[in-house]
C-alpha cells in the first residue's frame, strides 16, 4: 500500500507540473464539461499539432455513450496485433462481428502476428500509408509515441478526444491517475489509449518441479542451486517414471525463459531489456553483474550433462508444450499451472520457491501496475470522434469481458454478486470467440476487483507473488520506473532502441554459445568487451538520466 500511495503522490505532482508548463489548453468543448478534465491535467492536445476535435463533423454520430455509434455505416482500417500462440482470426471472429453490429462501424482489419509485428510497424511508419487505428498488444512495445507522436506527428494526441467522446475511459482515468501517468509524453499529451489488468500480482516467472518424482526417489525439495543440480541428475538417471528407459527430461523450457528465470537464483533480476534498478535507484546492466558468469556456467553444466532438454536453446513455445504433453518433465518455468491447458502437468508439478545460489539471495524482476499503450489513431483517420467512441464502447463492463472471454454464457457469466465469473474451463478456448489479451481493456485494481471474480489461476499467481514478497525477492523499483513512468525524448529513445537491437543480437549469440559450449576467460572477457562496444554503458546512462529526472520531479 505504501508503494502505491507514493506512486500516486508522484503522479499528481507530475500532472500538476505538466499542466503548469504546457503551452496547450483544453478545448472549449472539453472545458464545458465542468471540473478538472483529463485534457487539462495532461496539458491539452490541440496546441501540439494534433487534429482539433472541436471542428470535427459529428452529424453522423448518435448521442455519446449510446449504440449504434453512427447513423450511417462507416469503414475504418485497423492493424491488429495477435500473439503467435493464439489461433485468432479476425475475419469471421464472433467478437468483431458483434462490435460491428452494435456500433454500425465496419473495421477492415489487417491482422499481424507477434513474430512479424515489429517489422510490419517499421514498414508501415516508413510507407506514409497508415491505417486509421492501431491495436498494439506487443511487449516490449514496437511503437514509440515519443517518436511517432511527439516528434513525427503521425500519431494523433488523444486528450480532447478522451474528454469529449470517451466517458467510460475518462471516468476510470479520473478515478485514479497513478496507473496512467506513464501514458503522458514529454509534450504533456497522450498518444495512446492505455490497457491495464491489475489483479494484484506484480511478478511472474515461477519454477515448477515434479513432486511425484521427488517422492518416488525419496528426494527433498531443493532450496539451493547445488541441491537442484543433484535433483535434476537423479531425475534423468534414476528412472522416476518407472518405464525402464532413460527418457526423462530434467529441465524443459525455451531460451528466453532459461536466460531469465535462472539468473534470479543468483540475485540478478534479469528480463528482456537486461537492466534493473537497485535499491539506491541506480540502473544496473544485468550481464555485467557479479554472479552472471556463475549462472551461465551453471546452465552450461546442466546442458553438457544432459540435465536439460537441448531443444530449450532453439525451440518455441509450441514445441515446449508438445513436450509437456508427454508427461515426462522434471522441472520447468512458467507463470502458472492452472488453466493453461496442461492438465497433465498439474497432476505432478508443484510450485518451487526459487533456489538460492551460494552466498546469494534470489531476486525477481517485478511489475508496477501501470497502463501500457494499446490503441493509437493516426493522422490518416478522418473519423476521430467515431473512433474514440468505438474504443470507449469496448471498455464498458459487458463488452470488456466479451472482448476477453467471448459471449456471455459460454465461458463466463455474471454471478449473484454482479461480477464476471469464469466457468470450469477457465479461459481456455477464448480465442475461438474473442481477442483475449490482444484486445482492449482498462481495468485498474479498484475497478477490476469490483467487477471480476478472481478465478483460481489468478489467485494462484497472487499467492506465488506473496511468497516472493515475504522472502524479500521483489524489487523496490520495478522496471516500469524506466520503461513507463520516466518520459524519454524521441532522440534518446531512438538511441536506446538502436543500442538494444545490437545488444540483444550479441547477447543471444554469445550466451547461447557459452551455455552450449562452455565459458572460458577469453569468451567471457570478449563478451563483456563487445557489450561495451555495442553501447551498453550509454544504454544504461540514458535510462539513468530519465529516471533521475523523474525522481527529482517527484521528490518529497
């Protein structure tokens, strides 16, 4: 609670400063709503070059907050992100058809899968041929609104649109400004409609171990990395599945999981951006930390001794799941067990508290409940008010849950307490009907917990997170302080992005080689030198500069 209150106070200070220094002001239409408007708090939008909504032709629109949104049907073009692991097809999707029927707005979708999203975004922004709407559920974000909004002005500032045409969304923003402070860019405007689903778990990435095998072999639950090594060795050599064959798999996963969660055991809260913020608010480059080499050497030990599936280094999530279904895995890493379609794992696997390396205290990367950018409008959009109303309709209670879980009565219902409650199947099969995590939602915790009955798999993750908190594994400053809260100029973000691409390519190649072929002094020193040559020190300093500015603004 203390952390949340401190973030709220910090956010209010930022908003007050933005309102005072911005050259913009709310339009007369938005100020006529009375009280303190979202646009006023954020500094207004039209002064920075965005399209003025005051002059928009809304003669085809019905009353705000009602459906259908328009009297005569219109067509908008949208680019929609879909995760690689989701079989969603926008054409013919129940949810897309339902939204069109309700709003009288047809969406001409271009569906882009996760693995191609960044490439397609870069091509689209370079082409000068933009869709009207972009729905981006990627993480980390492929779209930088400092670059494409503040700098290049391809994205439209949304402050006035939110005030005038999005009563549902605006109401949630006004209720609690803390989650959306990171949506405000350096010019005081918002260029994206946020998405958040804060159900009370701010960490993820758990170890699960085969308790059936531990029991059969008479082994204790491992609490250290050496004990874990001994357990995995027993798993692959002592025939715990009892079939007389040496076919057991020690660790099963994918490269990104291996090179994230295993570092936690060495007190290194690694994640995809390769930095963390220590308790003194210093941004630290994970691969240069003490213990990093030890962790890589440990992974090499598991690899060379056959204690992990060698496919971990190259396979994708679908291949990993195929191996899960063979019911022959001793250790794995994931966010949760329940409602993942892996019933076979639930029979044997149990949560494993992160083992500790010698002389180390585990640390986990963690999340702060801030809204991520989700929906953008481009300058090609000639129907901005209608587009804003279209999004706002999808953030109403009923439609939010239809977008996430499909038609009421299929996977979910309203229970006697007036909350959305999932049925026994959980959210499995949702992609047959709706967008799930790829869609639009804005559910900060104060709202989420009043309209949603927490399913067992959400409670599961909350319980894991509480154990990490009690053990002191959670960071004081989650990565969102740099990634979401601290405004970074377009120039600096460009530098960060360019450096990151080089760092990530170098990292994947070098770490994979060391895990598979061993770590030598020459290899390690070369790895560190190449990271510095690729710009790791500047990468960290740019994040540090933004964080220092943010913390200095919010001090006291």
